[in-house]
């Protein structure tokens, strides 16, 4: 590496290349450097968005390079701009965005031998700002790439308008927005937003059709002020909640040993990069003396359960008990079978607690939990009952926490104080909400599908018996099985008889929530063992079922399903390397405009990892649910989710500082 004018340093702080931090001036970083270094030890936002390298620090070169990549720095041949890094042999040059010059880190083995400030690779404040703005210009416009004419867009300074396409004026391209007329009978006002100001625009995501603002007047500014006050209040509540956990202490889990490695090596598939990263983040949390509260998000079938199993093994291997909380009985039973299979070569005692178990068995399990004879207990909210006492609970894994009611969540709060919590969700978090919450909560996302997974062929058509017959027969020809979803218990038996007449060579059974515990368990076990071909079911199959031989799904009432629910159910097939087929069939007479949009979105977003796009569509069609809580509904409606999250992010930073 060429010789450069330099100055020796003892350490270097590098912050992530994100729009939020790139907007900060160099002076802000220098004034707050000590505070940031302190927060690196205790604050999840800074742990995810900054790193401190020290002279003589023991760290592998590959790990340092990965950390720079995680911070969104770009690898180049020769560093010349902020946000870049290069590597040659045992030397790394990086240009932190919080510095006016690059630094050189020289390695000796797995140790940073020296850190030097390179005074000949510098930029003044003005040039730095221009470069970073240019760097994010493409990203700023990226969030608008799928917008269509007629969409509602939010401008930070002017409010909500209707997008009317792109126009060219004086050789420059502009986004054209139409606003409400300034007075009755007048033409609508128009706003031309140049491409370089695209960061001021965001797609409106809300619970209802928004009110279009006027360009003049104080209504929008008053609305923003009210939303900011709401966000500040929410920020204080959230920070207070998580501050309690940050000062709490617990016994850390032990470092990985040979048993942990043996367990992980037994996983028959290669981990995806996202899985690896999530596992590393969770282990680091568990080895800390601060209780973990991490949210693991990933699309259906992307390997969240394996990540949770590794966390469970680590806890048990460290002498703790583990509780796995599931929203449905069937899912808890499925998890029980999967955990037993995955842990069978290891001395781990796993039990289940749900309504499938008879009272005598439940009583025995409860006694064993209290005495510490059960290492991992899997079950429904029955686990939260007052008669359940743990000898040494160390980890609580919550599958789909948002599906639990208020009473269950209150019980969870009492259980959560000094233990590690891993919550799993198949509902992806929008980027803006992630940025806001990452300052107060640890979040891991799995966005890459497992190797060999293929997109599910999705067909949206009116109900058609010929198509149903053909779909079932084709699946049977290749030795597979079928889910047929009919979500009305009163008519499910008639539907089964009609299907038998349609495909007489196939074997059918039905399943729904009114069956006895024994019937439910026996039916699912027989289906898994291929004792019949078609399971006619209600939406009871929505969560967690993982039967690799089932690769055709037919839904005869698709118009009544919510978008996220339909996507979840589609995720029950295509979980192996076979091609999978999903038929969303609807009754034309029952097709509302919203139902039509949901079905169109399902057909459009059928690729792997489509959950994020579907979440966005779902927000536009039926609202943001309880992502932020009911109290925030009004503010989100008035300014849109994206802008609300940005304001929330700023409020969190203000309250923290």
C-alpha cells in the first residue's frame, strides 16, 4: 500500500452510512464522540450503527471487513470518498463519514498493529455533504420506484397530494403532485418536485383514504406539530419500557462449546447469510449480562425456527430452562415434534403443554417444570397460567407475539423482567419503522431464502371445478399431497363430499377447530404419514405447519382472507425443493374492490421474500394493524406511516439525548 502522510491514533470510531447519520455535521460527531463510545456498550441503536476499533485489538481481518460491510460502507480498489474502504494484504483503508479524512489500519496476524490518520485523503465539510447526498440520491428515489399515477404521496413540507407522473421541464425531471384547489371552483394546485429532492417524498401508507391538503394555509404544519407531539409521547413510553430492561441484570449464557458446535453441525442445510448474522447477534445478546429482547423477522419458510432452536440449545447448555410460546395448539404440537426430532441426539428433555394433553399428563409436566426436569417446554398461553412455576427459566421464545391478547401480554410482562426474550414474526417491518425501532429494540431480519427454494406458482381465478380436479390429480401423479382450504365449518363436510365425487381416486379428511383434541392430533399425524391425500381445512393450518410433501394449495374462498393471512397460508407449501402451486379461487359475486386488490397483490408478489412488498400492499389496503398501537392510528392516518416513523425516529433521538 503506498506511503501516505499520516498521524498515529489509539482508536477510531466509525459510524454507519445511513441517511439519518449522514445528515449530521462533522462537528456533531466530534461533540458527541464520548457519548457515542459510552452508548456502544449499552445502546442497541449504536451497537448496530457504529463500531470502535482500537490499536492492539484482537480481531480477525475478515471480521473487521464484515463489520464495515454491515455499516453499509462500499468496498473499492482505491479509497477517495467518505463511506468507502479498501483492503490490500493486511492493511485496510477506510474513510469514516464522521471524519474529514481516511484512516489506515495495519494488521499483524489477528491484531490491529497500528491505526493512522491519512491526511492526504481528506474532504472539507461542504464537499463531504455533497458526496453523501449524491450517494443517497439513488436510495432516496428507490423507495418511489414502484409508484403509479394516482398514488398518494406525502411531501414533508406541503402534505399529502396525488401523484400525476413525471414531467420534464428545462431538461430536468420532476415528480408532479396535485393538491386540493385553493378555493371552491378553482383548479387543483400543482407541485413540481425535482428528482434531487425525492427524499422529501414518501408513499402514503395509512389506515384509510387520506385527506388531500392545500398548498397554502397552516393545516399541514399544525398536523405535523400534533403528530410530533404524539411521537414524542410514544418515544418516551417506549424508551421507559426498554430502559427498565437495559438496567436489569441476568446470568449470562456460557460461550459456545463443542456441544453447541455439534448441535449446529447436525443441521442438514447450509445457513443463509441472514441466518448466520441473526444467530451471531442472538448469541452475543445471550452471552451478555443484560437481558435480551430481540425481534426476529423473516418471511414464511426462511429459517426462523432453526435460529430459535440454536438459541434454545445455548440456553439449555448453560443450565437454563426454555419456554416456547405459540398462538395455536396445532402450531405448538408441530413445534414439539420438530424440536424433538432436532434435539433427539442430545440429552435435552422436551415437553408440550396444550389442550391436546390430558389433565393427568399436564399435571405431571407442570410438576417436572417446577423441579427442573423439563429443559424446553412448548405450548400455548397455558404456559402463562398461574400454576406454572419454573425452576430456572432463562429464555422465552415467542412465536407471533402480536397474536396474543391483552391479558396474555400482561402476564408476559411479569415473566420478562430478568430473562432473555426472542420474539419471532413473519410480518416484515417496513424500513422506516425498522430505523425507528432499532434505536430502542434489537431487531434481526432474515431476508434471503434457503438454497433450493423456488417461487410458488400462484393463480388467481374464479372458482372452477375443472381446475380443482386437474390441480389435485396433477399433485397426486407426482406422489404429493394437497391442502384444500374451505373456511366455513358449517359447510366443510359437504365440500369434502363434493370433492370426493370430483376426484374419486383421492383420499380425503377434514380438520377444523371444533374437532376434539384426539381427532385433531390423529388427523394431522395421519396426513404427515401420507395416509390420505387431501386435507380439507379451515384457516387452522395458517401457522407453522411444515409438511414437505404438500405442494398444492387450493383456496375456495380467497376473497374473504386478509392479505397477510393469505400469504401465511401460501407459505405452508413450497417448503422443500419441489415446485409448488397455489390456487386462490374466489366467488365473483362476493368480490369487493378491496378483495380484488388483495388478490391482485398476491398474484403480483409471488416471488421468494415477497412478504415485504405484501406488507406494504397490506398497509395501503387495510391499514397498519397494531404495529405501533391503536393510540397512534390518528397520527398515522393524517401524515402516513413513513413520515410518522421518521418523526418518531427523531423524537427517540431527542429523548435519548
